[in-house]
C-alpha cells in the first residue's frame, strides 16, 4: 500500500490500522488506554511502538513477520504495517497470556483443593448434599420453600448435613435433639446472627433484640423490652389493653354477621387492625389513626402506617439477593434490589421517627402515657438510629406471630367440628357464662394444646434466622469449622416422624399427655430455646389463647366452601397466603360483660 493509496483511504474516511488497533487492544488488556493522536495519515512506527509497549513479550523477541524490515534505518521510508500481521500477533499474544493465566489458576485451585480435602479428611464433617460447582445447592432451592426441601433431604442424609449456598457452607439441623444442642449446649460457639443484605439494612445493622449478636448490646436491649413491655410484670400492666382488643374483634364480627348474615366473614382484617392498635399503645402509649410524615411530605392513614411498618419489611425480609451467596461479588450492583430495599428502609424510618416525635411532644406537655418509648428515652444509652429501630421492632413483633398463629388455629378448628366442640365444652365447664380471660388459661388444657399444636404444624418462623459458628465446635457428633452457617429447620423438627405420631395431622390431643406441662412455652421450639428465646413468647401465648377461646365461646365456626384446600403460604414463611373465610353463628350466651373501646 503506497502513499497515494493511503491518502485516498484517508480522504474516504476509512480508519487507518493504528485507529483500529487502538480500539481493538483494550479487548485484551482493559486497563490499557491508548491516547487518540491519529489524523488518519499515520504510519507503521506509531503502531509498532504501541504494540511493543503493550506486549513486552514482543519487545524481547519480536517476530520477523511483525517487525521485519520496519526496524531498519529510521531514515528509510516507513511503510504501513499490514493489519493481518497485527491481528495475528495480538491473537497469538492473547492466547499465550490467557493460557498462562488459566494454567496458573488451575495449579492454584488444585493445590488449594488438596489442602482443603486433606483438612476435611482430618475432620468428621456432616454428610454433604451433592451440588454443582460454584452454585452448590442453590438451584435445588429455587421453589422458595427451603424448609420443605431441607426436611426431604433429612430423610436421605440424616438430621444433620451440609449444603453449599454459593460460596458459603451451611449446616442444616433437622431434629429437636440436635437443634437444642445448637441453641443451648453449644450456644457459646453459635450465638452470632448471619443476616442477608436486606435484613442488615432493615434492622439498621442488627440494632434489634431479635437480630443482634449475643453480647452486651443484646443483653441490654432485651432487658429493656422485657422490663417495659414483654416481661411477666409488664404483661400484667397491659392486660386490660389485651382484653379490650379481643372484645373489639368479637364486636366487629357480630356487626358483620348482623349486616350480612349469609356471608362468610374474614378474621384477618379485624384481628390485624386490633393487634396493631395494641402494639402502638404498648410502644408509643397511644393509638394512632393518622399522622403527617414530614420526611415523606404526606399524611398517612393507619392502614398505610401498617403497610410501611409491618407489611413492606416482611416482604423485604424474604427477598433473595444473589449477592448474599457470593460475597466476593458484593461490589456488583443489583439496582432493582437496592432501590426496593432502600425505599422500604427510608419509609419505615421516616414513619417511625414521625411517631416518636409525636410522643416526645406529648411528653413535653405532660400528656404522655407510660410506654416502651418512654422507657428507652429515660435510659439515655441509645443512638437515635438504635432507638428508632427498637421502637419499630416492638410494633412489628407484637403483630406478626400472634396473627399467624391465631388465624391457622381458627382455620383448623373451623374444619374440625369435633375439635371445636371439645374446646367449647371445656370452656363451658370452666368458665360457664363468664368470658374467657387470661386467668382461666391454666384451667383450659385443651385450649393450650390447640395453641401448641398450631405452633408445631404452622411454625411462624419455619427456619430460625441463620447463625454462624464463630469458633470451631461440634454438633451431633460432627466437627463444625468456624465460619460455618447454621440453619435450624423447625419445620423438620416438628414434622419428624420419630418424635411425632402422624406429624402431617393437626391433633391437639398429642399435647395432653403426661410428657407436657400445660403452660410450657418450649415444646415445639417455635420461640427458640436457650438464651436467645423470643422475648415476646409470653404475650403471643396470652393473646392467641385468649382470642381463640373467646372466638369459640362466642361463635360456631364453619369454613367457607373451597377453603379446605386454601393452604398456600407466603414464600419463605408459613403465613397463610389467602385470608381465612368462614361462616359464623352466634352461640346462645349472656354477653353482658363485653367490653368495647
């Protein structure tokens, strides 16, 4: 190609080889940036110098086809370098570089693999469920009901086994014996929470009782919530609020069947509204019908407040972010997930702050009622973000477990007339014409059995939030290395045929034997065990049992047609996907003692 032809190429806007090379080289070496300095009339010298600088291999041993006669005297006429030669050289160089890198990585992988395998052979590790390279067993958990898959694997691999979730190893516990060993006996080695990215953000980096690592902060805030809201003494103070809540629900149901006697009623909506009202009174000292949220610039109704504080965070907590399984790729953006969770966090924080601000105004005016927020403010030991998160925790935790357990219990009683009749007759014998109250509960063993059997069959949290071993330990006779994640599958523990007769069946009478104390809260481990047992377990039992007793005392329940098969649950939880609908008939009794708000 002579100067005349090169000039013609330039005039027709055809890029020279140097420009093509400048765009092509970064494909092989992304960190190299070639400065554009071509006016479409450059020659081989520029291209050759760049290639030599970029590829040191060719600088020491340049192939003749590449440089050849172009390295002769600089005074001689310079000629353009054929593009074929450049491409061949680039291809050969990139092939050698990539091959060298691949071989190096392979050698490293083999050495590390041998070391790991050798270390594994020295340990007695739990049996491993076969999986795929890199992914591990993630592809087998795509149905988003991991607790069912875990229970199925336990039939093959035993009550304790390990799986791979991307880059992490997880040991899954599927029996009551080994679960209690982890939560009680080995607690000192397995007391640290392992949270997803979503939960870390939603809980303000573990600033809650339920999600904080066991240590001074956890013990301090658990002491706070027990002393002011959920402990036995605090529960006595709030008993009137709980009884009012239940009677409000009963009155709402009476009004519904009075207006529409032939229609089925939905229990969830009135129960959700009233238990949320109770949570607000306990946490903030006052019910809230609406509030202006300055940070969001809008007035929010009670339903909108409930959605922001309870519904949205529950959805966010079950969202799966693939980066949780590959920590070394955490820097890779996942914009849709990040935006969704950050929006939830912002809205939750803004609404909670607005509620706290209103209570502070009442305190300044001397109008405040003693509540959890007052207690936290009086301690003066918490940062603002911690205070906000703890108040939110008291609201959400008082709402969730109680609602889930009560709805499933009423569903089972409505489709089991014999169980419903047995409970009703027990209530009649103990209470007569008096309303069921918390004082009656120790005398109502079948009612308590209904509560525990519902927790067993429909545990609100089928898999306890992940923990990880912060030191080497043992479980079930196996060695558990530090850093291993621990998943306690309560669903499998409570559906184990070795421990439970016909576990698929809902049979309250199984809890009436001599093996169980009527008021024992830990039969099914639904509230955990050991030092990390749920702080709200007592309130959940008092509210659910009293509510179930009053509903059966007041009405005869029968499921709406087609409801028998309506047992789908929400993703990772056992929350009933669709609200229960039932036909209810008032029973003949004296209702003179009913309370209303």
